[in-house]
C-alpha cells in the first residue's frame, strides 16, 4: 500500500497563498515523512483545492527555509505519526 497525503500551509500574507507539502507514508516504520529535496510550490489559484497543483511558482529559498522551520516544530509535536525533519 502506498499512501500519499499533504500538509496544507496557508501563508500569513495580506493576500493569502497556499502551499501543499506532500508527505509519504513509510509502511516499514509506520510513519509519514516529508521529502525536503523536492520542489515545494505555491498552489495555482486557478486550481480547485480538491485537486493537486504542480503549476504554481516554486517557493523561494527564504520561503522554503521559513516553512521548513515551522514544519520541524509541527512534526516534532507528533512523533508517533511523522519522522522528524533533518
């Protein structure tokens, strides 16, 4: 079984942007993980929230670092569900 999910992040900007960060379930460990090597993208505003979006702009290095730090805190609070980010 392969299970894919997302963590949906909403920016705090005046014009709210959304990033869907894919998480991958590892059957061996029973934990989900985030692949930090993939390109994280802002959602294309023309695509419905129920559909996957790969066409938005990539997060800048500063945006990705900021989100990465927030995800580390979020994942650390749920050690039974997620592998920690390195």
